């Protein structure tokens, strides 16, 4: 830990709480903004606050909001670079909040992974301190590897089993409530991205949801023809409102929380007393289904949109229609009202947004947009956010009518949009069953990287630690400089995805396998393809090479392994025994045994040693290596396997979410490593045989202590970890993700960990 952390840790807990809670507010109140800004870029302070049990991620995020933008720019200490640095750090906290809530020690990992892209002095100074953090073992990114802060998607919320049709956000911006075609509502913590609870009670799809200003109750409407009122503190249903004769498709609640206004496919709106549950009156006038309803902040008027292509403005005191807004040529599916109650913004299937003057009932202007299904407006009335059946959200300037930017990420139609009171975030719900949280900051896009879409399935490292070779679903191999992380060159020739790669001990050749049933041998000095090995009848999933570089062993979907002579460029043997695809192969350092893992849930150990008595007959009558024994214990496919350098143990990874450590002398399982929450896709072992590294579809890479089975360190990526390899220094790890990223990590704090173990 740093000097600051050590000093603070020595103080009583009450002092730590008071100091961390009051320091920044006091700096702001006293006008000492230089120290305020400095603390927000002080890694030790950030780590201390995030790790304190009474604060955490949200408290730290809130610290960045103590001084709003209008106040900040009046101070000389605050410049555009300071603003950008603080914005970047806060965005990282937002993007990583779910990870940091689960494990607060991951602050350094997340800051480095996302901010190494930026050369700004304030950022780089903070990251230099972060690199030195060694309170416990951790995996330090050596190169930028996680999505950098940029305008757009902050988080995806998954949990619904059907289309998300409605979304509302509490006034404090901390929770969202969604309604779905799976008949439920879900309450989400927007800081962590976690689901707080599920509201069950409707017997059909939920199409509408609203939340009271105090955040204590939600009102939902469903195609079961009812509305339900929910207690958001307990998750309990308070009562049901019944009187509509068809689907309830829209709901709004007055600012005082006393009334709800619902719209239905029965062409009516109803006004309800939320205290008693009684219906106050019915609003009639539309000639077709009500699609949407909004209410002005003064609780005096409601605005409804309908499939009859019109909007109507209603007096909530008298229940009378004030006027009809005509102009759309198709269904009105969305409406929002500005906070001052003077304007309404409507969205229609006619691909337009219209802005209306609610005082006169006149159309102010039309914006040509997309097929709008949902709309929200910021509290200052300056921007509208629309969601469409084209899977996009668009942000509009309501002063000029111009599009500001487009937000992409949903895979299906966007049905609902809400915006936080500060106007900084939007929450959208989609037919892709997810919600997404978006950053609406209107400044220039902070950073952009070219996202790859190819799975990095295989990685190998040369014995001298200079190069890493990765194989990808784009049919290529890439060679990387392990020192700089830079790509050196690309090897092309495979006609289908590269599924595995191995490298000879001398670092001169690479052997890759592909889904087109072949293996290729490459010269890493000339960057040329040397030859192709053919013989498998299906995709080749795995390859290993003997230490002397003379033989390769491959595993295939054809249920076999093949042993290849790399000198004579021919197949030596076929190993049969597995009853399903062979996904993994390893070979012991002495070249005497091969270990294979299969989707038949087993591991097999093969004797590769050519006995002296067979030498006279080997070339004329090749005799296949014999199977020594079968290791059973996994309950699902074995898709990764590695061996220790001494050849005494094997470590397997499986779709059953576990790793197993096996004694290759006895064929017995030594112990099981549990910790992943999804399939284990890759396993590697350090040269000294003391640690294993596993990558999983749960997006994590874990380092295991093979002496006791404990997890030493863990790194959280952004997609499934498909491949990894360990450099000869035993602390540098090259990782390949499903996202297409290749990145480099360094295991920090391992010396201190080992010293503690010896003590």
C-alpha cells in the first residue's frame, strides 16, 4: 500500500470514516478546488474510499458531482484538461461499477485497462501510482485492453426472458424499473448493474411502467387488462387497478404521487387515486388504441398519443379534453413533456418527431427521424432521446432540431427510453431482452478504438519470451512483440478459423490447426508457410509439439488424435479411443506422453515412447502409441488441458466450470479447482509447475496456487476468455478474448504472496 493508505489505515475507523466522507465536500465549500481536483486524481485516495465499507463505488462517483460544470468553469484551477481527466476517471468508475462492487481491489486493474490509452499528464501520474499497488496479488494490464471511456454504452442489464417493453428511472437516478413480455418487472441498481428484485403478479406481458417521484412505488400496466401498484422498498404488490376492457399499454403518474393515468387498447384513458385505488374518471375521445401518456409537472394536464395518429391534451382537474394535436400520418407511439410543461415532443411510425406548444396547441416544428417507438426528454428541455425499431437511439437538440449523435448497441427494436434527472444518462429497453445504460455527455467523443469482432482462439509464446503468436476466427495468425505488445506481422493461408497454435522450442516454427481439417507449419523467421498436414476428416481443435520440435500431436472433431512427423512432413499414427470430439492436447516435456481432453468428458493419457524392440519395424509397420489410462470425473466436455514441466501432473478445464488436477503417475484426481461461473476454455501452467492460469466464458482469468488450490489473483475482461499463454518469466500472461482483443498482463505481488506463505 502507499504511504497515504498506510497512514489512514493506522487511524481509528471513526476517523477514517469522517476523513473520507468530509474531505472533498470541505474542499469545495472552502473554495480550495485545486486540492479537490488533486484528490480526485489521487489513486491512493480513490482506493481508500472505494475500499472503505461505508463508502464504495457510488460514493466515489458522487464525489465527482460535488461541483457542477457551471461552477467549475468559473475557477482558474479548472481547465479543459482537468475536466477531461476527471470525466475519464468518473466514466471508468461507472463502466466498472459492477466489477468493483464485487471486488473493490480491482480499481487499479480497471483504471489501467481503460485509461492507458490516454497520454494526459494527470491520468499518467495516477496510473504510475496504480502500477505500484501490491496490497495483494493482481494482474496488471501492460497495454490498454479494456474499452476506454467514451460517449455511449455504460452497461447492459440482462435478466428478462422476453422483450423489455417499458422502463422508468427513479428521481435520484440510482434505480431503474423495467417491464417485460415475460410478465414481470425488475428493479435494477444502476450503480452496480445488479437486479435488486423481480416483481411478479401480472398474468401477461407488462407494457407500461411509471415510478413515483419519491421512488417508493411503481405502477405497471399489462395486457392482462390491469394495473398494479408496487412497493419498491419491499418488492410487494400493494393493490391492483381493474376497469379497462383491453390491454393497458401506457401509464404515467403525477408529480405528487397521488394519481396515475393509464391508457388502453380499449381507446380510453383512466385516472386513478393511488391512495385508495379508486378510479376517478375516464377520458374518452380517441378513436383507436392509446399507445402512450405523459403528465405535466404541475399535475394539471395529461397528453396522450394514439393509433388514431393524434395526440390529445386533457385537463386532469375536470377530465375534459382541452385540444387535439394533429399532424402525424401514422401511429403516435411516444410522447414526452418538458419540465416547464410548455412543450410536448411526440414520436410516430411516420418517421418523425414533432414539437408542440402546449399553451396554444400548435406544432412548433418537425424533425425527420427514424420509426420512433419511445422518447424521453432531459429535465432542461434541451435534448430528446428517441428509440426506434431500427435498433438505434438518437439524441436530438430541441433548440435546433438537429441530431446530436446516435447510440448503437441493441440487437433488436428499442421499445422504451428513460433519462436520469441530471440528463447525463439514458436507460433503454429492447426486444433483445436487455436494458442498456448510456452516457449522454454531449462533449466530443473522448476516444475511439477499432473494435475487433474475431474470436482469438489460440495463443502460444516462444521459449525466449520475445514473441506471442495468436490464432483467430478471421483465418489468420498474428505475431506480437511481448515487450511492446505491438503486432509484428500476420500469417495468412488458412481458409477457415484458426483453432489452435503451438510453437517449437527454438522459436523458429509455429504449427496451427484449423476448422478446414488441416494443420499448417510456418517459418517464423521468413514469415512463410512451410507445408500443410492433411489427414483429419473434420475440424482440428488442438495441437501440441514435442520439445525436440520433431513431432506434433493434433486433436480433432473426428474423435481422433494424430501424431505427425514434422521432419518428413507426414502422419505417423492415429490415436483412437475417445468417443467424441478431441478439444485439447498437451505433451509432456520429455515427449513420452500425450494428454487429450474430449467432449466425451474424459482425459486420456497416451504413451508416445517408441520402444527399442520396435525400431527395426517402425517405418514399415508403424505401431500406434498405446493408451495408458483414462481420467474420469468431469461432468461435461473437457476443452483444455496442460501439464507441469516435470510431467507428473495434468490440469484440465471443462464446460462443467471446474478445473481438475491429476496425478499422472497414478491416474488419480488430486483435487478440483472451483471458482469460475462458466465454462473453462483454456489452461496454462507456469514453468515451475506451481501455478495454473485459467480463462473462462465468465470473462475472467484466474491464477491458481497448485499447492493448495486457492485463487491467487483474478482479472475481469469484457468477453469470454478464449486463450492464454504464460511467458517464460512466469508472470507475464498473454490473453485472447472472444471480442478479438489480445492483451498482456503481469502478475504483481506474487513475491509478497509467497513470502507470506513461507512465513
